[in-house]
């Protein structure tokens, strides 16, 4: 039976249109795994077995709201093999939460995304997407208020993870500075969602995971973000990851792409392969940037494609095609 199932899954991953029918009636990833926890450096499920969250991140919710729709998420789940969607809400760029964005509309989009994930048995990550505001403490009051309300809304929904600050960066934004911010926000979330998995950004655009081990957060279900763009970040950053894991730091790849750090430029397939090997070797969770058709290499959908779900191979960018193959292969692991 197991062999037949494996064969069916294998065949279903071949060719266009594979997936949906074959996966009907199967348990969703959330149904299989339930509430998540951190054990050592590993993300684990309700029964303590290792899990690997795999999925995509939206681009700015304010910019591409049309991609937060049921058919899109279902396509990602059934056709691609994703089990997670990250909902990225910029704080400071155009239309950001702190820069005149429509807060009610942004929160409604998050709510839609969280509910779609619940209905489809996927995990959802709520991402407070700091970027040009390099120090998360700048808007910590607003972040506290935001995470208080989010964690109250989703207190009883174990498919929700909270990402405290996308990418701390800039002079002086060291690990102790980020830690101070996290120590303000974590208790606020814990008051409502005592066991939810939290992802904390790290300094240098979420690259300094190796800085954590000397002084980690005092919270058993917090992981630490590592972000990479394969054409820019290579062996040096991979060594940092290995060191961090060796030192006992739970690492979560909550954003990456295979082009350069601008989100554009050439794809580096060799570096992407090296990252993929590292991710596989350590069962790291990984979330790809970004679910959009923006005219840049990281966008998963081609710029000239207007479809917001049910993409065929031809609708995908080079990055999108690479990612779909990777997700499909990992679904069968
Ligand atoms: C980029 C988007 C781009 C947008 C820009 C805003 O891809 O369309 O104009 O942000 O400044 C990150 C960030 C992520 C970036 C991405 C690519 O988390 O917000 O998105 N990147 O530059 N860190 C490293 C790369």
C-alpha cells in the first residue's frame, strides 16, 4: 500500500495539472501535524515528530492583495506542494503600516490569509515586515499593539506563527538590541497564545543567526530567522547557519530567493543547489519570496501573466519554475 501510494505521488508530480485530484481525500499538512513546537533546533509537530514548513511569502500585502485568494493558496498547496504561506506586511515602505497604509485593509488581508490557510490545512506566518526601519524598537509600541490584537484573534488557531521583525539592519542594530525588542513583544503574544511558534529576526537583514547562541531568548518556542538570496549570499553565510545549529540555535528560513539581494538580477543555480542541500540536511523550514508578478527575478509569476491562481508552467518565472520543482520534490520526501 505504501509503495502504491509512493508511486501514485511520484506519478502525480510529473507533468502539468498533476496534483489536485490525486491529493483529494488525503490529510492536509496541518491535519497531519497540528500544533507545532520547537525541540532542540528542530521544528516538531504535536506528536514530537520533525516537520518542515515549506511555502511562499506574499510580496507587500498592500501591493499585491489579489494574490491572497483561495484558488491561489489551493494551487500552491495542491499543484506545488506548499504547506505554508507567509503574509508580509511592510511597516515602512510605500503604503506600509507605519507610513500611511490603510491599517484596517492590511489587517483584513491578514485575516483573509489566515482563514484561507485554516480552511486549506496550511500554516500561516504573520510577518511584521520591517526593512528601511532597520531597528525594530523604532515602532515597538505599534508592534506591541499589533501582535496583541493578532494573537488575541488567533489565540486558538495553532496554524498561526508570528514573525516579530522581518530584517533588523543598520549600524548599532546588534543582537542585544533586537533581543530587547523581542522581549517586549513575546510576552504580549504569550498572554494570548502561550505555545505558538514565534520567529525572531536577526541582525544584518536576518543573517546573524550565529549571534544568538551566546544570549538566546528565554522562550522555548521561538526560532530565529535566516534570510538568503543565493546569488549574493554563499558559503560564508551557510557556514554561519551550520555554526548556529551546532550551537543549538533553531533556525527558520522565513525568506529567501535564488537571485541577488535586490530581489532581481541573475539566478545562481549552483548557489541555490548548495543552499538546498543545506536546507535538506538540517530539515530547515523554508519560505520563498515572493508570490507576485512584479517585474523582478524573485517574483514567482511572470510579469506578463495576470492570472492569480492555477498557473501553468508557462505562467511561472524562472524562479517560480525552480521553486515548484523543489516543493514538489520535497512533498514526496
Ligand atoms: C523587495 C521587493 C521589491 C520592493 C522592495 C522594497 O522584492 O519589489 O521594491 O523590497 O524595498 C529583502 C526584504 C524584502 C525585499 C527583498 C528583495 O525582506 O522586503 O523585497 N529582500 O530586495 N531582504 C533581502 C532581499
